[in-house]
């Protein structure tokens, strides 16, 4: 059987910092045979390897700010192109702004495909802060180490990212899922949504 791009399943995993997007994407990519692209992970890989992109991204991430759109969109597009034969993608941490959402729509259209769903993990702020501070004890991530940086990441989320709920709701593609519970329970909740697509 010839695989055509129309049969791709493309998901956006959404939610505030520390909601568990990366944690859940790691399970879902295996279960549904999708390529997982985490913009945060790609930036951290570049920081570790001291690339020009990494140095630029670090200057924003260390303050809990979003990396500029153009840089992020170019990087994401390159990651998608690297995986031209994928069954579909899980986008984790992208889009985070209106400009990124428009760019993603165009990119998917250029592949005769689309985003099928945005699934949001809903977690209250006090739990997010607790999780990120806990991870900061061992992760070595400078953006998890300090409560004021974490607060800034959450502020960036509400001012620039949360609005994307409307973008996907208007297309009837938004699904909210309770992000509090065990990792397994949350995977089951997400799977229930994905299985209806
Ligand atoms: P990300 O790497 O996307 O980081 P995140 O928001 O912290 O991650 P996530 O929600 O995936 O949380 P996780 O599963 O790890 O972004 C980092 C930075 O990169 C941004 O601040 C920004 O500067 C930059 N960036 C990334 N994408 C960008 C974009 N598109 N545009 C511009 N800038 C961008 O979970 C967090 C913790 O919770 C973990 O310790 C985990 O073990 C724990 N946890 C998970 N599920 C749990 C559960 N059910 N119960 C208890 N704990 C749980």
C-alpha cells in the first residue's frame, strides 16, 4: 500500500510549562508510531553542542522567555523536513504563539496534510511550580532552578500561548484533558481522545 500524506495523524500537545507534554509525548509516540518533535528538546540539544542556534536560544530560555518566532519556526520546519516519511507528528511545545500556529498550518498544508487535534493538559499553576522545582533539583535545567524564572515562563504562557486554545477551538480541534493524576492515567485520557480522531 502506498502511503500518502493525507493519512498522516498530526497532534499538538499543549499546556503550560510543566504540564507533562514531554512526559506524555514519549508514551504516545510509541503507541501511535508518530514522530515526536519537542522544540524545547531541540533547543537543549543545540545548547549542549554549543551551536549558534543554541547560544541564541539559551539567552532567552535562561530568562524564561520564548525564543523568537522566526528562529523557532525555521528550526521546526527543518525537523519536519528531516522526517518526510513519518506517519504523522506529535508537536510538543510548538506552536506557542499565533505566528507559530499560522506557520504550522502552512507547513502542514504544503504536505497536503493538517493538524488533526490540539490536546491540552490542564494543570493548575501551584502544581506546575511544584513539579518544575522538583525537576530542577536534578535536571540541571537553568530554567527550572529558580522560582522567579518559572513564574516568568508561566506568565509568558498566559500572555502569548494560552490564546491558541481559541485558534484550534474555532476549527473544532481543541480537546482539554485533566493533566493531574498518575502518568499512566493521563496517557489513558489522552489515548481516549486520539482514538476518536
Ligand atoms: P519546554 O521544553 O517545552 O518545557 P516545559 O514547558 O517545561 O515542558 P513540559 O510541559 O513538556 O513538561 P514535562 O513533561 O517535562 O520549553 C522550555 C523552554 O524552551 C521555554 O520556556 C522556551 O524558552 C523555549 N521554547 C520551547 N519551545 C518554544 C517555542 N515553540 N517558541 C519559543 N520558545 C520555545 O514535565 C515537567 C515535570 O513534571 C517533569 O519533571 C515530569 O517528571 C513531571 N511530571 C510530568 N507528568 C507528571 C504527573 N502526571 N504527575 C507528576 N509529575 C509529572
